[in-house]
C-alpha cells in the first residue's frame, strides 16, 4: 500500500511540475503573440520581454517549489546563471515565425535590443501561437532534463 502511494505521489509531483511549466509557456507564448500580431507589423522589445519572461519563470519556479523543491531550486539557480536562457526562448519563437510565414515575413534586427517584424500573409494565428507554446516548452523542459541528468 505504501509503495502504491509513493508511486502516485511521484506521478502527481511530475504532473504538477509539468503543469506549472506549461502554464508559464502559455503566458510567455501569449506575450510574444500579442506583441507580434497587433497588426501587420510587430515590435519585440527584448529588454521588456526578458524582464517579463524572467518574472513568469520565477512564478513557475515558486509553484514548482511547493511540489518538488529540489527541481525548483536547481531550475532557479540555472535560470539565473544561464545568460542565454531568454535568448534560447526568443530564438525558438523566431524559428516558429520563419517556419509559419516563410518568405512573407521580414525580420529586421536593426537595434541591438529591438526586433521589427513585418508579415504579409496571416494564416492560422492560433496554430502559430500553439507552435510558440510547444517551442518554449521544449526549451524549458530541455533545460530541466539536462539539469536532472547532470546531477
């Protein structure tokens, strides 16, 4: 009976961790989506995005700390230590945009901290937002798996 409870608790913990990560990914995805699809042109202010992503990640880490403090602590330390973490997320979103729009999107990185987008064809925006979520989820989950396997 105790073994079954511990297995259930382990499954519950994993599910709660994944839920917190996925909720954070949805919020980050919505952040990108709203700045890109206001009209045919979008501007991504990288400083603003980085600050918002970091606060979203910290909220997710706080949720995770209630169910698995060890993963939360490692994730917290690694996201603070890893300089390019936000850039990995941004790169994944840019790749999704390039895949979705192909040649109908122009990305200008004229300013070091601003990205300007102009898109001509808008297909299924919901699909693009879903792809954002999955790309961001893959980046965050990849980080967690690499940290767990490293220890």
